[in-house]
């Protein structure tokens, strides 16, 4: 495969970064910078962090951050107002056509915004950067019913195991409902999506750091969305959870699941919980893969085509 020459990569990235900064400057959103190295990291079982050790083993262990989310929420709780960041992020074990272990995230938070408000703003951003028009919006449940004739919110684990074995020939005792639903989403639903769309109202088990609330049918769903472009996940947005007690409970469930799967134990980020307790404002936030955005702008099929120094 032929890759973009280095100078063309650099010019493309520079021009897009200028556009991004212009977009947020027009809206009065402040750019911030947070640490890449921290003593805490995420508990999410689907994200694995790089651990960094000093030569002096008496020093604490550090982690390269999987996203700037925790640090930015601490700034929000301290009264920063609307903020954005263009940040390097690191995730172990992710190397493919769409993944590089070191990558760039664009992440922003909007106090006072509903999830719909944030989808509207992201749509304006995508219209500007990718010249897309009105972006359709589909609920997660409707996509599963339409494509697979199953309700992802009510289906039992046993039935989901059976249907997954039939549809994608996958089964395993260590897989839970979320694992199966994500496999079906990846293999069966994403290929059917239009060239650009929002998917929202995810199952409550996939809430992560978002609020869970009843939808129009009274079903508890995660107040979050994902933006897909050409079948590729480009952005992930939340109506942010501000309840420290509920967030601690979710962290503890993550840790129990990590133990069950034999994954490394993680120490809960007490500073984040303290920030929630002190008063994280009602807000919505979104993380967008900047390298993937560059792929779309540069009409590339491989993330290595837009990164100056991919891992290999």
C-alpha cells in the first residue's frame, strides 16, 4: 500500500488543527492541556493502559492516559466553563488499520448542554470539516430490531448467546451481554449504516460515565451517542454522570469484572470522585478520534497514512 509522503501528512494535520481551533474560538470554548502521565487510570475492562515504571522501584507506578476525560472533568468541577483539548492518548493492545497505540483525541465539554445540544454542535463541526449535510439519528434499539429482529434492552444472556452463535459463530463462557452486543454491532449492524449517522440510547450496561435515564418508551438507557462515518466509529459522546456514589458503584463493578477476566487491578481515581462530589456541572462531552477524522478528510483507509510516526 502507498502511504502519504511525510510533508503531505504534516500539512494536512496542521490545516485541520487550525480549523478545529477556529471552530472552538468562534464559540468561546477554551483550549486546555492536562497531563499524559498519571498515578491513576481507567477501570473500563475494554481499555488497557500502558504502565510506566521508574528505574527506582520505590517510586509509584504511573500510567499513560487513555483519554483526558478524568482530568478535564476535574477542571470542569473547578469552574473552568466550556473547554476542549487536542491530546495524545494511549491504549495498549490496539494496533490495526484503524488503531495505533498512541493516537490523538479531540475532546470537549459543554456545561448546560443536553445530549441533543451536543449532537447538534458535533453535526455543525462535521458539516464544516467533512462537508456533510444533515446527519440522521437512530436509536441503538431500533437498529437491532430492524437488522436482527432482537431487542438489545430486554434480550436474555442465554438467548443472546444462541443468536450470536448463529449470526457470527461466536460464543464463550467469559463473554457477557455487552461483549455479544458489541460483536453484533461490529459485524452485523455497522456495515449497514449510512455513510454518516448518529446512534444513541445505548443499553444501560454500556453507560460507562454517562447518565442512565428512561427513554420515551420508559426503558432505562444510557444517555450517550456514537457518530459513525462510512461505518467507522468517529466520536463518542455522553450526557455526563455527576453522581459520585453511582460512579463509585460503576468503578467497583468494573473492578469485579476485571478480576473475573484476570485483568490487572486498578486503583479507583478518588480525585475524580471528589470532583464529582464537589459539584461537576450538568454537562455533555464528546471524544473524537482526530486521526480517524484525518483519514476521512484525506480519503485514506489506514491510520498509518495520517500519523507522522506510526508505531511500526
